[in-house]
């Protein structure tokens, strides 16, 4: 009995020793996000040269499709059009290639992999129209990386309990359909190569 009392006392003292601030600090440490950057340095002169004017245009559609319960995009499902979406075009540099490989290897819920701040400034940006169309003009031959994030809401429903009724035959439960919206977000990206001068290339981002 004495051992049990001492054990309970130690638990109480331990709880008192851990203040609300300490608990918050522990929770923050548990949820802390790790930020990584590629080890390859960014060359601004190389990126600037890659973005010099050319005479080739690219245009296309930004869209995605809903995913199945197994995480795959349903190929026969309707398109989710990315209207009003910001599309970014980066010149492919060794720094960006290193970032892309590091992101594929290390990124997860607790780890973020970012480009160098300067690399984020050497790019071209446009916004899709109401139909999800985008366009970049006057590009020179080279390799580029396209990036966009599509946000949308997915409507779901559930049976909401409304009460029960009683009769000589027993109890009947009543339900009605209630709708709610789940916010979704998807990153759509691809590398592209412009090999010839002039003309317009159709590049869909999906």
C-alpha cells in the first residue's frame, strides 16, 4: 500500500513539474519542421542567361483528376480545371536539379526542401484563365521546369442522426443526408525541353 501511495505521489509531482509552457514546448518540438536546401550553389548568371528572350511560345492546360481510394488518379474521371492558378517556369540549373532530387528523396510531412531564395526570383510567372489555360512567350531553346498548385473543394456526405421514433413495432432511427466540403491541394509539375526555335508548343500540366 505504501509503495502504491509513493508511486501515485511521484506521478502527481511529475505532472506538476511539467508546466503548460513546458508541455507546449514539447509539443512544438515534436511537430517541428525540418528545412533542407540543396548543397549545389545557385548560379544567377546561368539562370539569367537561360531566361533571355527567344522566339518560342508554350501554352497548355493546367488540370488534375480526383484520386481513387488507393491514391491513383482516376483516368476516366472528369478534369479538375486549375482556373486562376499561378504557374511558374524555372530554367533548369544544377541547383534546381539537385533540389528536385533531394525533394524526391527527403521531403515528407516533417521535412521541407526549398530552393535557394535567389533561385526563386529567376523565373517567369503567369496565371491561368477561367478555363485553366496558360501561356509563356519568347522562350529560347533549353530545359525548363513548370510548377503549379491546384486547390479545390471536394463535396462529401454523411448520414446525420435526427432522432428516433417509437411504435408498436419497435424503435426507428431517422437520418438525413448532410454535405460537407473537404479542401484538396495538388502539386502538378513537369520538365520540358525546347529544342527548336520558333513556333508554339502545347504543354499540358497535369
